[in-house]
C-alpha cells in the first residue's frame, strides 16, 4: 500500500491518520502488510469503506449479513 498524499510516518501519530491508513488498506489492498482484525473491530463504525466490502467484511468477521 502506498499513500501518495501524506507521509505515513506523520499519519501514524494521530487517530485520524491511523483510521485513514486502515481505510486505504481495506479499500485499495494492504500490499505486503496485514490488516489488524482488532483495529477493524474497534474502528468499524467510523470507517468509510465501500458498501459491498463492508457487507463482505461484516459476514467474514461476525458471520452476519
């Protein structure tokens, strides 16, 4: 994953930045990293992700539709 509009080092310092990194990893692919399940569960209500991906993740994480 590559964020071209911000420095990732600076983003990791804020909660908004960490959420932004997580959203980009979900929406555009994580690259060589892994997406943290605990972080996804923690930020679930605040994440802006594609509705189809949201439904898929909801099913994979919690087993619900």
